[in-house]
């Protein structure tokens, strides 16, 4: 195989790998954001529950 073709394939492979890794990173960030939002809802629930207990006592 000519050297230029091999270099082009390596660059294309590297580019594809980088795009894949960026996509994976974006997906991980989205999952982390969803988990953060879930934790915030849980914390808000417990805070509301705590306030309700204080009011009802």
C-alpha cells in the first residue's frame, strides 16, 4: 500500500475514534446530569417532608 493511503487511513481512523470518544463523553455527561437531577428531586422531597413534619407537630 502506498504511504499516502496508509497515512490517510490512520488519520481517518483517528478522527473516527475521536468522534466516538466525544460522543461517549457527551453521553456520560447526559447520564451524570440526569443523576444529578434525580438527586436534587430526592433532596427536595426530603426537605419538603421535613418541613411538613415540623408544621404538623
